C-alpha cells in the first residue's frame, strides 16, 4: 500500500497549440504581432505566446492557424437579450429613444414570460458566441408577473454554451402612475427588487479568478427608478463588493428629464446617490460636458460605447477619446437587439471604428482602438483582470477568424481586415481552455430549432400591439 506521505501525481492537463496564425492580437502592445508562432493553452489558461519559428513541447492538440487571425475573446458589456423578440418591430422603427420605448414597453409587458425570455436569451447568447464573444453582460430590468427567476434562467443558458456572464440584476420601480416611462405591469416594488438582488448576489456572485458568473446591480435609468432605489443599490453594491450599472447620458431628453425632476444633470445625480465610483460603468455616455468627463475619469467610472444602437436611434456620438484620456475605461456593447438590431459584437467593432472616425478622423482612430474597447476596455468595465488579453497567465478565452472568405481576398493587413472587410463570424471560439465553437458552429446547439421556436414567438409579438 502507498505511504500516507506519498503525494498524488497531478493529472496532466491538455495542452493545445494554436499554430502560426497570420496575425495575433495579444493586447500587450500597441500593434498586432504578425510573426507569431501562436499560443499554447494548458487547462484553462494561456501558458505561452510563441515567437515566429518557436515550437512548444508536449503538445496534445495542434490547430493550424496559418490562414487565420487570433484575438482575445470579445467582451460585451451592455445588452438586453429579451429584445431579440422585437427586432425591427413595425411599431418602433424610425423612432428615437423615448418614443421607441413607449412603443415597445406595452409589448414586452404583455408578451414576455419565462419561455419567451429563455428563448430570447438562448438566441442572443448563441449569436454573440458565433461572432467571437466569450463574456457577456446583460442588463435585464423588465419583470412582468411570473418572471422572478429571470436571472436564474440567464445563468442556465450561459452555462449551456460555456460562456462567462455578468448578471445585471436590473430594476425599475418608477412607472407611469408615478411619472416614469414604463407601464405599471413591468415594474417591481423597491422591497421586491432589493430582496432579489440579495438572493442573486448570494447565489451567483463569484469573484475568483476565472469566474464564469458575477453579479452587478443595475437600476435601469433616472426616468424609471426612484432616487431611494439608486441610493440603496449603491450601498448594497459596496457592501457585497459587486459592480453598478445603469443607462446614463444617452439622449438630450434624459438630461432635460433630470434637470426638471431632480434639479441637476445626470452626472450630478449619480454623485448625489453614491454612484461616482470605480465600481460603476455606464451604458452610452454620450451627452457629457467636458467637466463631467473629467469628474467621471477622476473616479474611474467606466463607459460602455454602444455605436450601433446610438446610430439606429440617432442618439449621438460617445466621446470615447476624451473619456479614455480622462481615465475612464471604455468598453463596447451591442445594446438591445431591438435597437441594434443584432447581437453581433465583431460587427459592433466595425461600427465603433466607423462612427469614431467620423468624429475624430481616420488617423486618430484605428482598428486597434476598436479592438481594445471590445477586449481590454470591456474587461476593465466589468472589473476583471483575468480576461481581455492573450498573455501568459490569463484565461484562455480566444476567438479565431478565418480569412478564407471572398470578403478578405486581397487584404494586406490580416488584423485590420477583420474590421475593414467586415468579419461577422468566428470560426472557432475557446472559453476557459475549452472549445465552445468549431467550424463556425456552437457545440451541441441546434441552431435551426432555436430559430424556429424563437421566430414563432417573435411573429406573435409583431402583432401584439397595434
């Protein structure tokens, strides 16, 4: 019999070599490494980033990347997955934010239930994964009757696909009868909200390295949440060491609402209620003054840039360069699929490049800026230091894109080609060292079935309100 002092031999971890890519974006410098020998993954982490010609030892699996580009898995920091059910809805197209919300809130309130929400979440996550996204953050704030376990449904669906998720336990307690924007049927009382926030944090909030589920508290917006709930959420987030998220600075209407309702601008409102902190990240952040940007930067408040929905709803342009220069982490989000109207983050990278070039010029905004927002910047918004780069010790969250499509023929810079030539799907995606997508298809997912079931519900919603 073995001695009690004998040590168990550690089980050998699977080693994968992503060999000789056309280009690799490590995030460790200001440019892509076009002469890399690739990446070695062992278990859940990156253990080597190779120079050209370097060959690793003891490899169990080799993936030839000689016609491919490797980047860190994309990180989506703002979404509303339930909205995949109302894309291009006839009652909401060609409208700006407030009118768009007024058209859609009654539809969401009447038709959103556990089954439709699960399918909407499943479709959105699958679409994100196929675009090269490995970590998602969904802001769910609509809670009609029977939807108390919405956060649990989202965890289950993310786990099905092996994706990381930051649960944004959203909330609204200010309805039309109280002078707010949403109908009474989709809001909850502050007591209901805070009780469930405590439950979700206790059950799911995992701050360990490589965590797959974390929690943020996310009151929806100044025009749908009471001041008390904003303040109580900030206090709970501090006590439970979780992050805070909300919409802010998205439209001029929001500014006017805050001045009329609270006697101050949105950033002042944040500060008064304990939100001007480095645990906060904001969605949109378009209409800030120069002084407000300095205050946000001094407090390291993050901003999720949502270029596609900002263009669809004609909300305006986020001042990304000024925000970063002031000290704000800037991330990227697809935003809701009824204002995007897709859940494709690599497409969002391209849109971020284009709209920011309109604002700053071609020489001032490069594809590397857009990729940084979708990786390192997004990780910083979520408060994570274990994802967003391809360097030794980081989690092996990796997206691989093939350049063997017609759209890439003739491309000189392989990494820039992903953005300029319009990549819209990854070929392979790895999360925590495990393949979750191969040959452009998520493993174990019946895409045709999701499309059929989701589409059937969406067609019903298209006629839900006339």
